[in-house]
C-alpha cells in the first residue's frame, strides 16, 4: 500500500556495543530504527520469522558458513543487505498497522453515519439538533475522504501509520463531542468562568459557575461513553477519549448528567466494570485528582475523608483494583455535588444491571 522509506543507518546503540564482541559465537539480529542500529540476541533463529529473514540475508550477503544456518564463525557482514532486510520487515509491520488504523476509522465512520441518518429521520427532531447532526455528518464525510485518500497517498509506512492514527483519533473525538481545537475551547471557557465566578459558599447560585457547569452540556459525551461500553466488548478508543476529557471543572457535572441520562448504574460503576487494569489505574487516578482539586476549590478537606482514603488505597493495589471502589468515588462525588447545590444519588455497586 505504502512506499518503503529508507533511513540513515546511524550509530550503534549502547546495548548493541555490548553484544557486538559476541556476534561470531551466538545468533544475533540487526535492526535499524530511529536512525540507530540495534544488535540483539535471537532465540530459535532457525525457525522464527526474524531468524529465517536473517538466514536469507546471510546467504545473500556472502556470510561465511557457521552462523545463521551453516555458515562460518567469522562474520563478514554486508551491512547494507542486513539493514535493508530489517527495514523491509519494519515497513511490512507499519503497513499492517496503518491498514488496521484505516479500517477501524472507516468502520467507526460508517457506524456513526448510519446512526446519524436514523436520528435525522425522527419526526420530532428539533431544528437545532438536526443542524448539529448534519454538521457532524459533514465532518465525518470529510474525514472519510482524507482516510480513503491516504490509501493511495504513496506515503512511507511510518508517516502513513501516524497520519492514519491521527485521523482515527480525530473521528473518535468528533463522535465523543470533544472540541477540534481543545486549547481554543479551554481559553474560551476560562473567560466565561471569570465572568460567572462566584464564591463556593454561595450555594444559591453555584449551579451557574463557569461555562461548563450545566450538566446538560455533556449529553454527547455521556451518549458516546454509553455506546462504547453497553455492547459486546468495549470500544477502548472512545472509552479513553471520554475519560481524558474529565477535569476538575466538570467532573461533578459529567457524573450528574450520566445519572440523568442513564439512571440505575452510575458512571463510576460502568467505568470500573469495563476498564482494564491499566485504564482503572490511569483514568481512576485522573478522576480522583479531578475530585481532589474540585474539593479544594470548594473548600472541602479530603485529607481524612474515609472514602477518599479508600480510593487512594485501592488505586495503589499491586495486583487487583476492586470494582467496589466505585462506591467510594460516588460518595466523594455526592459530597462535592451537595456543596455545589446539586443532588447526586447512587446505589451500591453491583456486577449486574439494576
């Protein structure tokens, strides 16, 4: 699909310098990534994919008998041939990765387009909602064209993979309702927050603090996370993109909007049930810190709060993070929501839907 781009062979890495004296006596592989040459031990080199590849390189480059399948113990390396073979293997892998990114993005676009078309057929659709859906559909078609053009762009494998990944992330962010220019959006929100900022103790008007304070602002985000989790398997790309959006400025509002849209199971229950160990650790800590920072902003001290301490302890577990910690998250959210003038209710964690 994509053309092979050859890079400069570069210098030996530090680890490679350590392996170099032993090359005449043991099977080693050679690769060329990042502009440097890497030499590494190869196990089962006679039958493995990389071993067979280097066996062919050894024969083609005139490597004496004894190494790589019956050639001599004195290496006479044709570095150009070895590096070319290694680059070809890397290019093949990158081609496969780029194709996977492209296919995933196109499938995501096709699914979202079908969903939008169905929503546009609704008889009671509002003009404002219709305009938003049509705008998203237009952007999806633009991304679809860019992705299809990438197939015949002639880019080198690495550039093609990076571009394909960039487009896939852009599509997921669009579906999740994430602004295209997040930095610009953040600056706009900061200005809005300055205009409407009030004392946390003034609970009579705390619902109007900041441009993100209205829970109804997060409908698209909630729907995207719901669709990514309430299915066979989990759409990890959308899952991650949604979690990455959560900040101290909106963490409580997002949780409230989830409860309003999908009552029965709280966001934290669904998050813990669908996240893998790495996601629980990464995004669990992100949500915890968002709650901590919001609490400080509201004048709430969580340093001795039993639920907050339970969250800290569980996220520091070495082998297993118990899904039941969702209850501790919800208890902290409830305390912050009450301070902000919101009502937040939740049921104890359960492995089954309520």
